[in-house]
C-alpha cells in the first residue's frame, strides 16, 4: 500500500512545477489580453473625441463605455478585485499623433484605484520572467503590449 502512494507522490512532485509554470503563464497571457482590450477601447475613445486621449482623472470612466465588459480592470494574476492598471499621465488629453508606439498609455500598477494615473511610479510587475525577473505589462500608443521588467520602465517613461 505504501509503494503506490510513494510512486504517486514522486510523480506529482515531478510534474507540479510544470503545472505551476503553465498556470502562471496562462495568467500572464490573460493579463496581456486584458491590456490589449483596453487598448482597443482606448482607440475607439480617441476616434470619438477629436483624436485625443482621455483626461487622466477619468480615463477609465471614458474608456469603459467602449468595452463589452467594463468591469474592474483586473489582472488574472491578482487575487484581489482592485483595478490592476493605471493610465500614463503623460498621455492625458494629448492628440493621438503625439502618442506613438514608443509612448506608454496604460500599465500594471500598484495604485489599485478606479481612474488611477501617474508617470509609472506605481508600475508593479506581477508575472515571473526569465532569469527570475518579474515582468509587468505596458500598453503603448500603437496598441501593442510589452512585458517589461522594472529596469526597462525608465526607457518607456523617457518617451513621454
């Protein structure tokens, strides 16, 4: 009776890290897709508002009307229900032509409030990356989303 239990335990211990990595990767992909969805809604907002980005103080309120499910902007890696994204204040009310593919628009943030915004001081990586680096997702002006380590935030912020 002990031998089958031991075999099952060894097999489970062997595969458990792989399952954990797969779960973490799935959460990261879900979070990245959430950012892309925010980006599509942001583009619709900009098109309807004289090609300008929303004001930082009410960005989420304005953009949510363009989403099918405007619920809290949560990242799948989070256990809580607080909003996980903030708006890059440097894009507030700017014309879309001034916010290019190298300019951040939204990012994963520790603010945890509706309509949160700052200059990426609250950037909070939530996803495991290569070499033990934690990665956080950033939506850029052209609609692409990148997973960046904290060390790359200065590069993204420099394009404001």
